[in-house]
């Protein structure tokens, strides 16, 4: 999942320029690479970082790509993911530790748990995830929500899956379906869709989709995968210690949300030379927005908890060691994804389905699904599928063009697995095995994707 429009398009362009590798070698290479990763991690208990690295080399070797080119692809993907997602995970972990150590997370949790029953709590978490996820990238929303998810699970006595899956569904649905996320924006631009109409229809599809893939699905997922909340963010030792108020905590948490939303709106409504847009483009960049959030948190959360300079420094310092392994695994997942992308498998899948004769909306979803499964990237799936469907969109009504964007977005989040950096992010944060992650997170993504398609098709019958 890339974090600016140029980096969104770049992987798709790399795939388009990849050397032509016969399908007879390319498909087995991708399948064998994935199988090797799963086998090394589950059967031989190898660290995921090593498993992903070896799996990337297997893909290149079976596909007939030169070893040096395979290493280049892996290191390019690793570096790009570490530079974008890795820095955000680090800053998000710092903010999360501040939130936990100051008691701000306790304040949010007490408010949520105090006003929700065990039955309504997953619904509240789905709403929180959707609101946080509206202007934010999935990775940022996830690291910001972690302290809240863990503490809510501990305080309520519910499984982290029953609490966390609804929040993840809210985040993921916003990422795939609703502008101003870059994926939908790229599709809107490629298909010449109406932004306002797509936004309205996207929210209309997202609400029931989140309900089904979030709280309703979590009831079943919580039975299949019952794990306690990890101890990454421990509750405060003394609940009577001073802590920031709910209003102050909410201000700190929403700071990056507001900054990113401001950037997105400025990009849509203001001209390129507008000084306000220039400022918002800077402060609303994910890295800067999270950096500002950490600084704001030091003053607001720290002051509310009466933390001194040494306590603040200690809190920030202790945030980084627990997430070092997560950053390496997520970056290696990005390297494996880039290895697949550079072989050209996304282009191969697109060619297969281009002349299938299916309905346009179903075809758009299917193209995005296959490319998502092959490359592990929702963004590459969105960009590639939009390019393929662009000629068909030229003669369609504005409403159906917007539905085409949503069908692509729904397909782009289908079944996250080992070639998706997000898969490893969820696995490591929640402390799950590969099998447990597939039965919870991956299935949730699939339910979300299929449910989104169903509602898009239903809207296509009445609008």
C-alpha cells in the first residue's frame, strides 16, 4: 500500500514494462513462491523475514529471472516499504505508547466501554475504525488504533478478534471504496468518474459492507480464532494517576486525521498555486502528519498526565524495540510483492480476463481480484484494472462509471495473504499464527470484497 500518487502508479508501470515471461513459468513461479513461504513459516517455524526473502528468490529462479534482477526487485520493494510504511509504523508506535503511558488510551476505552454493552461494543469499534480510516491510510489507522483495540479487549473481556476485526473492516472499507484515498482517486481519474457521485455511492456501499464484514463476521471469527490481547500496550499500573481528559485525548488522536483530511480536500477543491493548498499538502503528508501528532501528543497527553521530560523520553524510547521485527517483516512482504510485480504476473492476469465477455461491473471486480491475489497490492490491482476498463467506461452513464470505480475498489481488497505487507502487519500486531491470520483477517477481507460487490451490483439495478 503506497502513500503518494506517484508511488501508487509506479509499481503498475514497472509491471507493464517487465520482460515477457511465459505463463507456463510465471504462474508456477508465483504459486511455488507462496507455498515455500507458508511451508517455511508454518512447518519449519522460520522467521517470516527469512521466509519472505527465500520465497522471493524462489519466484525469480522458477520464473527464469536473473538472480541479480530478482535481488534488485526484492531490495527495491523492501526499501520502498520500509521508507514509507516503516517510518509510519515507528511514529505510530511512538504515539501509541504516549497514548497508553499517559492514560489517554484508558480514557478513550473507559468512554467506549462505559457507553457500550458487550453486544454493541464491536459495532462501536467498527464506527471508530471507519471514522479514523476515512482520511487515513490503512497502516496509519491500524497503528493508531492498536492501543485502543488491545485495551478495549482487556477491559471488556472479549477476544481481540471480536474487537479488532470490526475496526479493521472499517479501516479497509474506507481504503478500498471511498475517496479521498489514493486508490479510488486513481480509478476516478482513469475512468473519468464524478468525484462527488463516487464519494456518495462509496459511503452508501461502505456502511452495510462494514456492518457485515465487521461486527457480524467477527462473531464467527472470534470462535475460530480466540486469542487474548497482546501485551504490547500495557494498562497503567495505577488507574488513579492523573491522565488527560477525553476531549484532550480526542484532540491528540484526531490531529493527524484532520491534517490528512485537510490535504485531501485541498487537493480536490483548491488550485495548485493556492498557498493554503501548499501548506496543507505539506502538513497533511502522512509522515509529517504523524510527526506533528507525536509532538502534539507530547504536550497535550504528557501535560495531562503530568509527565516530565525524562518520562516522555522514556516512553518514546520504549516504543521502538517491540516493533523492530514488525517493520522488517512488513518490509520483506513489500519486497516479495515487488518481485511478483516485476515478473509481469499482473499484466498476464489482466490479459486473461480482458476478453471474457462478463458484465462490466463483474469483470472489473474480477480483474482487480486476480491482480490483487497475484501481486498482493490493492493499489496495483486498482491502477491496472482501471487502465483495462477505461475504454469501456467512455460510453457509460456517470452513475455506472462511479459504480465501476467501486467494483474495482471492492475487488482490490480481496483475500489478503502472504504477498501483502498488510497481512504481516495484522499478524504480528495481533500475535497470530499464519493460519489464524488467514481464518480471521484474510477471510474478513474476502467477505468485505464480496459484500461490496453485491451492493454495487444491487445499486446497478436501481440507479
